[in-house]
C-alpha cells in the first residue's frame, strides 16, 4: 500500500514533462487606475470564429494563463461587467514558447462597446530564462530549399554549428544531448544518436511542418528530456479552407559531363528529379472540427559514376607484366614458371567480370597508360542511384467545448533508396537498397476541469525501420584478397527496427500569483538490430608464411621486391592459394550455441 502511494505521488509530482509542442499564453488585466480586475472573462478565438476555443477567468490578482494551446494565430477577447470589451487580434503563439501579452488595460464603459488592438507591441520574453528561436510557417515556406527538407534549416539558427566530427551540434554539446520531436513524439534515430541534429528517419518535407522551434539554452523541462530541443509542429486546419498544388523539376538536360567521364568515354550521368504534391486544410464544422492533409511525392531518377578494377588480357591468362631496372616492360608466364594450373572456382569468378577490352581508365589498377597496360586497369561506368519517396500527413482537431479539445496526427513516410555507395561489383543497378516505411502517431487530449487547472494527456509512437536489403546471391563461399573487383557484392543484409513510444500527462495549476507545472513522462525505445555480416565463409587469397610455393625474386629478372609481391598476389588469385579463412557464428536462442549461417539478431 505504501509503495503504491509512493508511485502515485511520483507520477503526480514529477517535474520533468515530456516534449511539449503546445504554447502557453499569459497576461494580466487592470482597470484605468492600474488596479487588478478579478473574474474577467478571457476567451481565445480562431480568427473569424464565433465560438471560443478556450475560456478562463482572471484571478483575484487580475492574472490569467492558458496552457497547452496549439501554436498558431488567435484573437484574445477580455470582458468584465462595467468595462468595454477588449480584443487583441492576431496574437501569435509559438510552439514550445511562453507568450506574455502586454498588460491589458480595460476602459470603463458598456460591454457592448469594444476596444480592438490590431497591432500589438513587440512581445518581450520576461517570464523565464530560456533561449529559444522560432521559424514561422512563412519563413519555412519562403526560404529557398533545394531538397524541401525543413531539417536543413536547423543549421541556419544561431548556436548551431558543425562539430569536430562533422555533425551539427547545438552550443557545442554532444549531439545525443538534443531532443527532436514532431507533435510531441520523438523522431530521432534512437539506436544511433550521433547525428541527432542532422538526420531523422521520418525525412520530413516542407508541407508536413507549419513551424519549428529550437531551444538552445536553459530548456524548460516541460519540453522534453534534452539539454536542447528541436520542435516541429504539423499544420492544422482553420476556419477557412486553404489548399495548394505544386510541382518542381530538376534534370541533367543542360548539364555538362564530368571531366573524368569525358576522359574515360563514359556518358553524362542522367538526372531527372520530380517533386510534386498537394495540401488541403480547413473546417469540417466551423469552430469545432478541423482537418489538414498533405501528400508529397519525391521521384529522383539518376546515375552516378563508378570505377572498378579489371584484369588485363595477359594477367587473366597468367602472364605477369613488370618494368625492369631500365623501365622496359617484361612479361613472364606464371603457369610456366611454377608448373601450376588455374583454379576452376576462381576461373569461374573471373568469367563473371567484364572482358579486358572494357578497361577505359588508369584511375584504378597498376597500369599507367591505356596503350601500355600491365596487370590491372580501371573500368569506369554509370550506376543507378534512384530514390523514390512518399510523404503523407493527416491531422484532425476537435473542440468539444472550451474545456475539452482533442488532436490527432498521423504521418506515413516511405523511402526506397538505391545504395551504390556500398556496391563493389559491376551491376549498373545496385544490389543493395533501403526500403523504409516510417509511421508516426500523436494523440492529445487537453482538458480544463477548473478555471485554474489545465491538464494535457499525450500518447504517440514512431515506428522507424532502417533496412539494408540485398538481392545478391552469395553462394557457399566468398573470396577476398582479389586483385580485381569482386563480381559478387559482398555487402550483407543488415538493419534495425526501432520503435519509440511516448506517454505524458502534463498539468498546470494557478493559485494567486503563482503557477505550478507538474506531470509525468515515459519514453520507451525498443530496438531490434540484425546483421548477416560474416556468416558466409570468406577465403582470402594470397601467399602466406605457411606456403612455400611462392615465386622467388630471382625468378623475375630485373624485378623489384614490390614486383615480386605483385606477382605472388596474381599467382595466388589465379591458382586459388588461400592465406586465411574467416566466418562468424551467431546464436539464435539462449540454448542453441553458435550456429553456422545464423543471423546476428538482437532484441
């Protein structure tokens, strides 16, 4: 019983609240003499609205506070018996920031008379020591962004810079000290957090974000569990129907080829990028029920240059070429010299690579001239590097009454990405790709059981897989130590499933001149990484200390020691000499022991 009471007390009194995406609006009301006006009605409307979204009354000291208000533009109306109604229009509330209105001075008169303020004085933050910067929807929309990613705007904010490792940092902190949220739900890679400021698996695009706030110093604990905060807010519908369509294209039609491609006779890499989409938001029922939806398609079809290493015609037939002391190229048949014959397994592997006639560059291999090839040369070509993305966002807001409001957000982002950066073979279409489908949900219920008590419950999750898939056929063994590029792309399937769950109950209580905030937060991260690396036996070709069948320097007239090593490497490649063998064994249960071919899968 005592333990349960302690747990309940901990839940109620915990002062560290979860990532807050809403705003706080405060102010004070006085009469012409400067005395406080108690029990004045304060209502918050959407512009053009007839019914208030939120309502409260001022305290005995003439103070009022709204907690958990969605970021946006509002009209604030104050009324009290014996005074003219006061209306402040166009009050901007910023996500994760407290807005303190200038003192509202009521004028004596009838309630039917109204005093309107359409251009408020600049609001100065005086209620806390937090340093936060906001980027509005207009700024996000108007700033030129080639990739339409709002995350790239983070580095434009004061206090954000490149760290020693190249990752962006906030005020010199470790990147893992930063908390990043979308509608209060953590959207970071919670398995690898070293690039927390530069990458989010959700890959947000512009129309999914209405504004962003970066808190760089003295962050309010109500905004999350990071020393610095990056807060993204999705757009909401208003009392007016708004929408839009767009399309933009970028292509290589007028682009020049690269210098190296021109030199190697390789065509200009192709590029055609289309980004198109639309958005629509507005009322389902005015002042009560609102919606916002958007879809954006990202279609990038392109190529990039790649270079591999091939055996020359002589080397493939066992003839080693080297320069003597006078720089004159010498040739020696290694099969004749050693009496060995080609290994059939390696010979079959060599048949899978392009013919020696495909050599078109000396940027790879040991040849210095295309007219005087030695043993290996370079093969330059274009490889596909496509990216197909779909970003979908839906949001609904429901005002049941000024005392109860609800909001639900769902975001679904897919990313199908070629990975030529991990390709080592000759395929023009990479064997490896990322195929990720990220799902986010955020639901919030804001209630005002009493005029001086506001409570907000938020629950949500972000399900973010990061998968490296491959369609390569690896066979029963892999080979390393090759002088030529392996026709088998040895990158193995790997990745992780990372699920983040957030639950929070935030409350704000006003008594007299004091405001007390308290609540509870829970974040649970569940990760399942897997990796097939090393599970297939890998044989490294080469001459080892245990192998006495290598070529001696004396057998190569005029050769240097490095030429002797190169000859032995070619010989080992052709006849299949093995210098080492490796294989990784993993367990697949608590009692299985180490199993050959088992994936490393951890929970």
